[in-house]
């Protein structure tokens, strides 16, 4: 009985730890947001044939695969205004979702 309780507690701990290690945000919602708000300039789709409509705006898969790119760096970057678009304010929850979406474009390590 006691061992079973301990085991259940450990399992719960492991699950919560795994949840914490997960990426921030929701990539599916982030993609929907990106299509609506970023796709005008950035390539946001997974397809390799998708290029940024605005050639100055990097494709999100290029952003994701920039060496050293992290979720944290993207969050920080998106907290500052776009140099070219000072009025682009992304609500924090949408920002986390978009960051999750962008990071999901990172090519898997070979
Ligand atoms: C009106 C066009 C436009 C829209 C809309 C736009 N961007 Fe951008 N974005 C740019 C341009 C141009 C650059 C590159 C020039 C620069 O760094 O100022 C850029 C740069 C970025 C970068 C930095 C990339 C890097 O590697 O330096 C990120 C991240 C980014 N945009 C995210 C977003 C997100 C997320 C959205 C939607 C919420 C968005 N952008 C909407 C034009 C746009």
C-alpha cells in the first residue's frame, strides 16, 4: 500500500516535470495566428515552396533554424517592436503560441 502510494506520487511528479519541460505555447494556434497576422510578410507554412511575400522578412523556417535560436530569444525579440513595424503588438498568449509554432519549424538534429 505505502509503496503504491509512493509510486503514484513519483509518477505524478514525473508527469508534472515533463509538462514543465515542454515547449511554451500551442504551435497549432500559433500557426493560425501567424497565418492571420504574419503571413502577409513572412513565409509561415511548413512547405518548402513557401517563401516570404516580403523579401526583407525572413521565412519562419529560416528564423527557427538560425544557429543559436531559442524560444527565449524569440520571446525577447517579439517583446520589442518590429523595427519596420512599430505598431505590431502581439498579445503575450498569442506570442507564446507563435513562438511554439516557429520553433516547431526547427529541423530535427541529424
Ligand atoms: C508588414 C510586414 C511584416 C509583418 C506583418 C510581420 N513581420 Fe516580422 N519582420 C518583417 C521584416 C521586414 C523583418 C526583417 C527586418 C527586421 O529585422 O527589421 C521581420 C523580422 C522578424 C523576426 C526576426 C527574424 C530574425 O531572424 O531576425 C521575427 C522573429 C519576426 N519578424 C516575427 C514576426 C511575427 C511573429 C509576426 C506576426 C505576429 C510578424 N513578424 C509580422 C516584416 C513583418
